[in-house]
C-alpha cells in the first residue's frame, strides 16, 4: 500500500516552472503528470499482481483451522448423555499434481501483462504526439505573431505617411481611408494571433502542468539534412507499431484461452495431506487423524458446457486473428496518408527556401536603393514584410514537417523525448 501511495504522490506533482520550455522537457513533464498515463500505469501494475496470483495457484495451499465449544451427545454404545467442551485442530496441505490449465493460465496472464505494458507505452506515445503537435502549432502561431506585428508596423507607417502626404497635396482621402482600413485590419489580425497564441500556450501548460515564458525555436532544421529516411525504411519499422503488437498479443491471449478451456476435458489430480487433532471425552472417537491421498477427478458429462466454452474461445480466437489483420491494414493506410503529406511538405519546404533566398536578395537591393535615395523607408518595411511572410510560411511548413515526423515515429512505435534533436530526426 505504501508503494502505491508514494507513486501516486510522486505522479501528482502539478507544477513546474521553466523560463524556456524545450520540446524534450515538455514531453517529460507530460509523462509525469498526464492522468491518462497514470491510468495505464496503475492498470499495468494491477495486471502484474494478477501474474503473481496465477503463479500462486501452482504452489501448495496450506490451511489451519480450529473449532471448539459446548458439545452434547448420547452414543448408542453406552446410552449415556454426555456434555463436554469439545476442541478440534486441523492442518491441511493441497498440492496440484496435474493441472495443465493452471500452467497455461500463468502464460496467459504473463501475455496480458506484456499487452498492458504495450498499452502503457502506446499511451506515452499518444501523449507525446499530442505534446509535439501542440508545441509545433504554438511555434507556427509564434512565428505568425511576429509577422502580424511587422505588418501592423508597416500599416502604421503607411497611415502616418498618407497623413503627411495629404497635407502636402500628394495623396487623397481615398488613399488615407484605405490606409486606415489596412491598419485596423492589421490590428485585428494581431489581436487574433495573440489570442490564438494564449490558447495554445494554455493548452501546452495543461498538458505538461508546467508554467513557462517561452519555447525553443527549431530554426536549426532549416539548414540541417533532416527527414532523409526513405519510404522503404519507414515501412520496415511499421512492425513496431503498438496497435499491431497489441493485436498480436491479444491473439496469443485468445490462443491460451482456447487451450485452458480444452483442459477442462482432462482429468485433474491433487495431493492432499492433513492432520486433525480432537479433544473429547468420547472413548471411541479418534484422538487424531493423519491423511495422505491423491484425489483424482475425471470429467464425464456436463451437458455440453465445456464443449460450448471451447467453441466460444475458438470463435474469439478467430476474431483476434481478424483484428490483427485489420490493425495491419489500418496502420498501412495511415502510413500512406502520412507519407503523401510528408512528400508535399518536403516540396513546400524546398520551394519556400528558394523563395526566401530571393526575398532576401530583394530586401538587400531595396536597402541599397534606399542608401542611394531611390527608395524610401516604407519600401524597406514592405520588403522586410515580404521576407518575414515567406519565413513564416517556411517555418510553418517546417513545423508541420516535424509534426509529420512525430506522427510517423508514433506510428512505428519509436516516439521518445530524445527524438527531437536534429541528429535524432530521420
């Protein structure tokens, strides 16, 4: 009981403080605090106890009993009414000799424990994927927020410029009103992004139960040779998918159940040892009894009950086999969806990298023209906005790429907190 209480208290820590929260730390905090993970952990520990229960049925069973009290009787052999205080003590031992269903039950429960451990790992992967996707969405919005701030600054500058020019007769009210509309729209977009950022930040804090001020960027992946593993290599890893492995273990459990029920047709043998000690005034009663015998039980007829149970187990085994095939089919379908998404994202990243290079060259050209008096500061802000806009799109595609990578890792059962350094990505 103390072990479980300590575990619950350790798991129930609800607040961490981080100035900058990395993805790896977010994943670790989520595993420590997410209730779904604790549910599976306690279930796994419960199944572990059932393994001990199954094994204990193979060991000798020892019982001791005692009885005593007022005892009145009249025996035929002497016709005397007797009233006495009667006491009896008994010690018995029963050892299964031939119980194949008990041995098979141990194998079955051990397989259930393996499946429970797989469920626990699957829950960790699911939580990790949720953390990664939320983290990447937060990074996307964070990047878009900077874009919106720059856009608002641009339209603030435009409005100020239009106000100056209208006084000099170089602009008109239509252009001024248009600048005001653009400024208001930029302000609304900025507020919307701030709200979206706050919502996602709150969600990540709930997932991790960690307060933080900022999260780490993943800009280093822009120049790194990541996401390079081929489709065939990913497909080879699909055999590690948790749903497929759990389906295989479920089929194995069903196979054990068929065998266990078939053993009900077999004879059963137990060794019984016992000693009984009596304290009585009855002159012909046994003072003690020592017993040692083998008890053999052979099933003859149960009205078809055992056969029906076996047939039921066989049908459930067939269902488990079909479920294994279904799991494999669903995983492969999901993989094809993710791989199509991956290829599309990879092309987008490649195109946006080139566009970013061109936009930076354009910005450098505008800055050079400004120094020569051919462009004004508003032109520079617009060129900067173009660069920032393309960067935002590039980062968005990159973060989608990382989320896609996380989904592939989860699909192959390999998602861990250590996956998200560049050297760990495929």
